[in-house]
C-alpha cells in the first residue's frame, strides 16, 4: 500500500447533489427550490419572525404585564428547619455562612426567617429579614434575631 493508493471505504463518501445542471439530471429547471416565491430567488434572507406578510405573532399578541426590576426576593427558611439544624449539628448560632455550608442557601440568596414550627431552646439567628412571628418566637426562647 502506498500513500497515492489510499481511498475511503466503498460507500462511505457520498457525491454531492449537482443542482441546476440541465433537465436530464432530474435537478434542473427550478433546482429543487419549487415554483416562485421569495425562497426560490437568489439572495433570499428571512427576517426573524417574518410570516410572509401575515401579521406576525409578536404583533398579534397584546403587550401584557410588568416586571419590576427593583423587586427583592428572599429565600424563606422556617423555624422548624432552624430547630432541626440546631439539634442535628449541636449549634446555638445560625448565620448565613452556616446555611451556605449545609446547602440551604447560595452566596447570592437573601434569607428571610419565617414563623412555621416551634423553637426548642435558645438559638441566635442572623438573616436578612424576619417575619414578626419568627422574631417573637426566637426572642421568647431567649435567642437573638439579628438583621444583616
């Protein structure tokens, strides 16, 4: 075998379609583009959302709603979750770093403590916000609710 004798395996390489090379080729005439219309012409380029002159969808459907760019969303964590964490890991202080380490919050999350569940024992909690009932429950057991 020599370099000039190398060939791809039989049937592995297809020959390209030769379009517009006379009627005898079977692909002459319209050159597989069909009859008339913009798509049959040379230089055709469609605009995104163009529907052939029909009123396009994004203009048929009315504008609706409003997204407030200044909305602040908090990640809720309830008192029962805090109690569970404190008992499981035997800690008295729960802050943002602790929640991040244990997969309950990511770096960018703002944490709000909500009042579902009961606290068993004194726990000091640090978060971005507290509901009224959560703050009362924490302070009732002797803990502190610190806002970041």
